[in-house]
C-alpha cells in the first residue's frame, strides 16, 4: 500500500513516499506517482525509498532511469532517492549518482533526514 507522508520544512511541503512493493517500473507509473503526490501532498518535492523503484532502474543500460528522471525534471519535480547504493558495482551508475548529487534536482542519499535537507535547500 502506498504511504505518502507530508512534512513541512520552512513553509514548503515535502512528500515522503514509502511502499512495500515496487511501484515505479516505467515512465507511466512515474507520472502516475507524481500526480498522486501532487494531489495528496501538494508537493513537487519527493523523497522515495529505492525499493519503490524497479531494479531495472539501477541498470543504466535499460534506459529506464534516464527516461523516468527526465520526466521528473520536465515536470519540475525534485526527488531524493533514499537507500544503500554501495551494492551496485557499475562504474557508470556510480558516476550517474555522483553527477545527480552535484545537481539541483535529483539526489541519491543514505537516509531520509539527508533527503529532506537536500530537497529543502534545492527549491
């Protein structure tokens, strides 16, 4: 079951999305999630646990990560993905995460608190 919790930081809503199952498997499911979060939490800032994303997301050769994250950028939704990414051995993925973390829209962070901090500064 999809769990969306809204927290307010400096007058800005941040949605924390948790789920026990994968809910973002392709572009359409990402768009559906963005619409649901906008409706339920009135937010364009989103914290996602990495378990919400399909395992194919982390295989860059599939192109899924790029397609999904481009939709987040196109719709001006900033997202922090929370989890342990050390298990992934792909240098391309490590570089991708590094580049995202140096931007202003997408972050890969180890915990929810850092996700909230990064998103609250990225407005």
